[in-house]
């Protein structure tokens, strides 16, 4: 199951999306943006979670500081957590969108769960679009991501998506963070209020991201600079068997995407730093090999891909 999308007991994929079908062809397709309530229902994610004690197999006594988080709809265990862990239900996590963007307004673009429901996300489209180049729009999104297995904090993140290729352009900028983490502890609601405040201060981030994108689009890049960038992002690796240093195939793939990738035919893209950054982002989002059982999108946005994209943007700036 390479897609890792959660499938419930009725055989329904726990995902809903507006617009084009994703590559795995799963989930409920809707004609337009959804309200939070609609999104939870259409994605079959309107279930609750509960923390219950772990019992000893010897005498059924509670194990100290050990609890199982279960789904209350089917009682499936999602993870083992400690005393301080506080469950945050899907509706509570995504209530943030109603509070921040307006209750009852259609803003949710994609919502879904991975694994057995232990990791859940919701992507909301924000108003306003900017163009790095004429005919090359970039849309603004707000992403909320949480887990029910204790593996990660809840995160609220600003992200940009290039429309022509669906590239994720998530990155923090110098002196301008794009996300806030909220631990599953007793003060999580206070942190949610802080995240709400952060949204109202987000214009500074969006303005700087627009400036950076347009700067990259205006700046040409030479073959030497492309080579230096690829050497930094794809350092030679030593073959443990032979002791020889080997070139990564990723650099060649990025070079090819600069010429043939999605959106590379838009005037001004080829030969620019914008074209190089998007070729690298497309590689991370769509081409980079991932291990079996790993969700490509999750790794690209939250895993190593996020740090690599930020490094790439820093080098190009």
C-alpha cells in the first residue's frame, strides 16, 4: 500500500479533495472547497480518539505511565503514549480553520489520514495569488498536521503551491518562520490561540515569499552556478563495497527537469533561479525515490524534504 492513505472498515479511503484526482485515485472528490465540517464528514474523519490505560498481560493491572490512543469508532489502537500526552481530536485540531478563516466558509482543499488514522492533515486555501512570472501563479495555503500516536506534535504551517506543477514551495525565510508546533500536552489550547495570532501576522511572511520568488524569477543562473548548487544538494557518496565516491542520480534528474519539467516552458523560467528551485522541488515532490511504505508527500513536506527545500532556497537566495 504505497499510498499509505487510511482505509476504514467499510473500505472507504479517509480522504477528500477538491479538484483533480491525486495520483493514487483514492478519496472523495468534491467540486469545490469544503467547510471544515463538510471536510471531516466527506473524508470519513469525524471520529474521536481516547487515551486508555495499557494493562499488564500478567494480571491486567495498569502499566505505569503507559496508555494506548484508540479510535472510538472502531477501537483500533493508534499508538502508545505517556501520562502527559493529551489527545486532540480531528474536529478540535481543524477547528483552528474555523476560528482563523471564518466558520462555515469553504476553504478546505484537501483533508486525509495516513496509516490507520494515526496521522491526519488538512490543507486550506487562503485568498490571494501572486505570480512569480506572468502566467506562473503561486497560491497560498494553510496546512494543519497532527498525529494520534505520539510520534509528532501538531503543526500549523504556511505553504505555497505553484499551480502549474503542484510543487510544494514550503520553506521558512530568514527572520520569518512559517510554522508553529503544538505539543499534545495540557496547554495545547493556549498554543492554538497563539497559532491563531500568528495567522494575523502572516502577511509579512507572504510578502517576503513573494519578493523572494520574484527575485529568483528575475535572476539568471549559469551552468557553473547550477553545478555548484547540485554539488551542494547532491554530494558524492562513498560506496561501502568499493570505497569509491559515486555521483547521485538526483542531480541529473534535476537538470532534466529544468528543461522538461512541469512549467519549464513558461517564458522566463528556463535559465533562472526560479526554474532551478522548482526543478528541485519537483524532484522532491514527484521524482525522488522513497522507501516502500513511505508516503511521498509526507516525507517531502514534513520529513527530510522540508529541510532540503529550505537549504536549496537559502543557497539560491
